[in-house]
């Protein structure tokens, strides 16, 4: 039996949990918030100092709730491509660039021009969100910060440094976001040189540890700050959504983890390399040896619905809940309307940061409930489009586990199940990242022989949700219209995005 301290650094705050491997459940959870700042359109930043404060606040609180003064292991998951720039002692030189920051759009487009074998793992180009395009932007536009930087890293690496005093990278993040060759386990300096950042290699954490590997014991000072009487092992984690694969036990081919929150991430693993153009990957050995990880996703999801309810309709939390209930009771309110969900561009399968949102078919008779329903359906159609293109690429998905904020929005959840047209498992545990990090840490200290065994043992309980046949048929008819509208409007949406950038 072991007790694991898990941390999940999300977009809006940190959640901490204490997991009991014998009882296979979370004993306690705690939260701490931190702010996101938007200094310009398309920019999003956070303070590493606030991450440090949140870790101590939530860590102490959850240990107190669980009644634990000793912990066997610690593991962390964070948002991916949230980039910290700092000195080697951890002193930040600027705010961290949050994953959704898209200032490096031009740099991301440039990465498509490089013909190098390692680029096939990311489908031929980097996303605007990733560390490498952000590093390119920093060197070009903030040379003062770049020249002073001794470490350029992910939020995960920064947190692990805070926990252990060692700069260590996760093989998952390196494989998926750094153009690291995870097939052979090495950096590829010539790629960074081609992108004009040959000095990035020396700024990245040099020791790369796979998920579930041991980093080091926790610093004595950190253990004291958290109120621990021992120095637990700190195990390597990874990207928040991706670590959830362990909590969902979708680690083997045929399974999909679907996390709907601020954005949507859909993750599958393949038994071998294959063509998944339109998506990110497949990445060899990103989560575990011998498997190829594929990332799919949508940029704007829950954030789009919150924006509509709060900014556009002026609703408080109770008003938003009432709106959700209205749509859930009348899902066909959107018929005659078609929305496109590209409020912050498209992640997959178009990989187009310059797409923008749209709403078509409006009349003076439509209400905000109709508009909200159409927006939910647009997100659901985007998800159906992802699975449709995966199927066309030869990737079969037999089991889907859903988790995240989508579970708390009955209208969005049911619309998504109807749109993909197959039964899904809905996780009862609302944070699979905490379960996944617990599984990784348990494997690190030998509670389970490997990550596969840990995932099978720690999988979160779930319930099955079935699609409504009539609504599933409606979505099946709407999907070609959604796809056609995207292609026809693409030139117009690109022009509008260009004008936004110029402004």
C-alpha cells in the first residue's frame, strides 16, 4: 500500500489529491487558483510565482484533509506548452507564456518548411501553442529576455524543479512539443538550428525522464513547507490530459480518452507508426515504450460556452446553469442554425490557427437559447469530425472515456455522444489527471510492474451513456454541411484573421 500526492496544474488553477493505492481512490482533494493575464489579443500569460504559491497552499490543505504526515511518492501533470523563461535558480525573467498564447503564429507556419525525419512525428509542422515556435518568437522579439535566459522549459519542468531542485524534462512533453526524437532518445540540434534557435538545446532541461520514472527525492525544504515528515520520491509526470490516459485505462490501441474542458483533447495510442495526417503525431514512446501517441483536439470548447454565457449574454453561474438545462431539455432548438467552433482557430483535423468562428442561418426569431444550442452543436460536430477523419486514416476507436468539465454540462455531454454516434464511458472521477499521476507514481515506486498494470489497477469508475438515435441521425446529416462550410468560408475567415493581426 502506498499514498501518492498528485498535482494537476490546469489553466485556471491547481488541484491536489492524495491517492490510496490499496483502496484505489482519492482520500482528499484541494484547490488553489492563479490568474491568467491577456496583455494583447492572442497573448496569454501566467506567473510562475503564483504556481509556487498554489502548490504550497493546495499541498498543505490536501495533506491536512487526508490526515497524512508522510507520503510515498509525488507526481505532477501540467498544461502542455506553457513556457517558463528563467535563470538556473528558478528566478523567472518574464511571465510564462500560457499554452493558448498564439503570438508565435508566423513562427509556427515557418516550421512547416523544414524537411527533416523527426518532423514526421508532428505531422510536418509545429503548432502555434508549442515551446519551439514560442522560443523562436522570444529570440526575435524579446532578445533581452532570450539572452538572459538560462532555462527555457515547460511548466511541468518548473514545478519539478521547485519540488526537487533538479532541472528534468518529461519524455512525453519533449516528444510531443519539443521536436525531440523519442524513438532513439535524443535532441535534434539541427532542427533548432534550422529554426534560428540553435541555442535552445542548451537552455532546455538536459535529463529526459519517461513518465513514471524517478526524478529525485523531494527537497527537504519543500517537504517541511508542505508539513511532511519524510522526503517522498518525485516521479515524472507529463501533460495533464495525456496523463489522464492512465486514469482512464485507454493506454492500449482502440481506446480514446476524451477530455472536454476549456479546450478538448482526444488521445489515442497506436501499436505502430501510421499516417495520421491532420493530427499531431504519432509520437513514439511518448507515454510508454512500444506505443505511438496521437493527439487530436479542439481549441475552443468550454471557453466558448463560458464566453457566450458570460460576455455575450451577461449571465451569472446560475443563469448559465439554467441555460444549459433549457438546451438539454430541448436539444433541437438549434435546427436551422449552423455554427463553426473556431473561436481560437482549429487544432485538428485542419491544423489551421487562422480559422475563426461563425454563426449562420440566423433570423430575428432566434433567441440566445437557440444560439447557445447551436454553439454546443458546433463543438459536438467538431468532435465528430475528429473521429470521422481518424476513421478515414484507419484508426478504429472502440472505447471512449469522457471526462472533464463536459461531464458537468448535460447539454454539451449528450450532444457530443449523439454526434459521435456511439456509447461512451463517462468517468465518475472528475479529474483523471490526478488519478493518472497517482498511477505513474505508484509504478515509479514499484507498486505495479509497469504503467499498463498501474492503469488497469487504478482506472477510474465510469458509467455508460448512449446516443439518442434521432439526434445521432441529425448530426450525421449535419457533419457534411459543417465540413463544407469550413472549406467554403476558409478564405474569408483567413482574411478576417489577417486583419485582426494587422490591427
